[in-house]
C-alpha cells in the first residue's frame, strides 16, 4: 500500500469516527451550511408548593383566663412559589395562606415574597421587593417558619459574594397606604419598624472550616401615644457570630449588643451571648450542649395575682431577639420572647441545655433535649429558677418531599414561673404536636 493510500485510509477512519461521535451535526449539515454553537437553554421557570398542617394540644404556659387551661387546635400554612431565572436576573413570587382550621381570620391570604434580583458574573447583586432575610443561626434575622406565618421584609438588598466574602447592605422604609392626614407616621404592617438599615459581612476561611460574621443594624420605631408630635426613636444592634465545623465536631458562638432608644423613648442598653458545642461520634448520632444569656431589666417586680405593679425604669436592659426564628431557641414551648411579661419588661433569661439526635433507620430521626431555665436578673420576692423542660421529637420522611413529624414537651415550672403568669396553678406544663410537611416541585421547564 502506497503512502497516498495510507493517508486516504487514515483520513477516512478519522472522518468515520468524527461522524460517529457527532451524528447530529452531520445530519443537520446541508451544502453551504456552517457549523455553529448549539443553543443553550438560558431560561428556567419553576413552581414549588409548600404545605404544612400541624395539630397541637397544650396545657399551661399562657396567662390564665379560666380554670380550664387546656387548648387544642390545628394550624396550617400553604405557600405557592413561582420563580423565573435567566443569566443576570431572578424573579420570585410566593403567595401564602395561613390560619387556624375553622377560623375566619382576616388577612390569612397574603403575598409572602415578591422580589427581583439583578446580578453580575463578578458577584455583585441587587435584590428588591418583599423578601425573607435569614443570616447565620437565624437568632437575629430568620424566616421563623414554625410560626406558620413566617417573616418577610419589604427591602432593598445590595451585596457582593465571592472568594469567601459575603457583604450585604439592607435598607427598608415603611409607610401606610392612607397617609394624606397622617404625615410620616407608620402604624405597623408586615414589620413594625418605620425604617431599618443593616450591614452583614461574612467570611469563610479558605483552608480552615471557620466562618465569621459581623452584623450592624439600625431600626427606627414610632409611637404616637408617647409623643404629641410623631417622632422616630432609633435603636441599634451590633455583634458577631462564629462557627467552626470540622468533620465530626462543631462549635458556635455569638455576641450582640443593643443600644439607642426604644419606641417609648427610654434608653436601651442590653446584650446577649451564646455558645453551642456539638459532636457526631457516628454518622447517625449527634450530641450537643449550649448556653444562652439574655440580659434583663433590673428591679423586676412580679405583682401578686390581681394586682398591678409599677416600677419606673430609667434604662431598658432587656434584650430583644428582634426578627429571628424564636422557636429555634430557649425551649420548644416558646414561653420566652414570643409573648411578653407583665408591663412589657423582662427579667432576661439563662438557658442551659443538652440534647441529642439519633437516626436508628433510614429516613427516621429521633430527638431528645433538656433545658434548665433561669432569669438573668434577680426578682423581688421570687428566686431566679423558672423550671426544667424535657423535649422529645421524631420525624420520618415518607417520600422525598413528604415528612411526618411529632413532638412532646414537658416542663416542671417553679413558683417564679407561676408568678410570671406563664403556667397553670399546678405548674405541670405539657405540649404535644403532630405535623405533616409536603413540599413538591410541581412544575419546572427550561427554554
């Protein structure tokens, strides 16, 4: 075989291999056509449904209004979310219905989220509209999904994310829709503040599983009953959050300080600190322990039943967890920072807890935790101890988007808890719940 024949054979072999590997191109080519890049589907649209139904039975834990302090009810939340995405643009709208079965509650149907986000390849973005804001462990900013109404903000968020750095700048300004005669006074909407500005920065170490965040927030609150001419009082919060997460061990710590003035014009000086350690000895077992301290008002007096107690506070020292996911902290029974104490003041809280989660079989998770709860400040005529709380929980994934979960909590309250009107007379506090969560992706398409 000559050299010419060898070359022809090799060329034919390469052409056959090329045609075999790219048959679509060969079939599509016509005389005079040129090869072009295949089209890329850049547009995506999806619809996601989140449906939660939870039944609860609880005995004690709220101010007594009758001798029978047993309550049972079913609450539900349905969230329908539609999202569109293409290079440089994301838009999302989520309609929400929430309420108690059988109730004719108003405003149970609303728009939970409605935002658009513009972003560049360099990591800069701008997000504007009604949106959920969640940072770090959700203690200060969180979605608070357990409340079945969740939490969102009408805000503008500008930021940058890249190379381990995340920086977000948030601004919000609220106003009533009928304000022709009300000036700039805001009576409250999805959030109670008149204005809010926040700066959040997070950095992840490149070769160490260590992350650190710093947060600064300025909140303007109004109260027309306190001042004759409508005035906005500003309070500030600043602090940091750290997390260290190697393979089987994790550690978290946070510190936040509040200052400025409350909506009633009183000076505010409060702080909180927390730490949490966790260890996973096996893949299906996790144990943890932690401590929370939230400062409280000094000279906190608890009036006797049927009496009114008046104490003049020159400075407010009770820490407020602002817009966080309250149910995640301080015990599942939500005795603290969901409802207020007498007069709106608080003796603060110390929360010492331990717990574990265990998965004996696939899709099943069991949980057990214990809390010892104490006030942060001393009380007149009462000791600091609030009680002991034990919590049991279980969740089972029935299928990839359906989960059934249940829980039971028991608390042995003290005389102090009873005096704070957070318990029934026998101080035997119980709460049980059963919840079904269904979250399927109903529809998705690309073009």
